[in-house]
C-alpha cells in the first residue's frame, strides 16, 4: 500500500507543479514554486528525487526503492502537495 500512495502523491505533486509553473518543464515549474515561496530548496531536492523515482518506475518499469516509499516520505509529499495547492489557490 505505501508504494501506491507514494506513486499517487508523486504524480499529484507533478500535476500541481505543472499548474503552478503553467508548463510541463519541471525545472521551470520548480523554479516558479521556489520563487513564489511555495516550497523550500530542501523541498525541491526531495521532490526531484521522488518524481524521478516515480517517472523511472512508470517509463522504465524500474522499482521504486523501498526506502523512498515510507510513511515519512508519503507524509512529506502530502505536505508539499498541500502547500502547492493552498498557495496556488490563494
């Protein structure tokens, strides 16, 4: 179950970032979120790692490392998604 939650949250964050950056260029989207103070630099590094793992799993059928799909990682992804969603709707 944590694996599915991790994947779902990583995909949700990706969609929210696309909306924030008005683009599918993840570098531009993360930069826009940083510039708007929606996420911190630490969040950016964490989100890049998570979204890269999710993308590799989706495209290359690579396994997501078990240490990434933890309750703590899922909770942090949820917090980031909440910050992106709240800040964007304000």
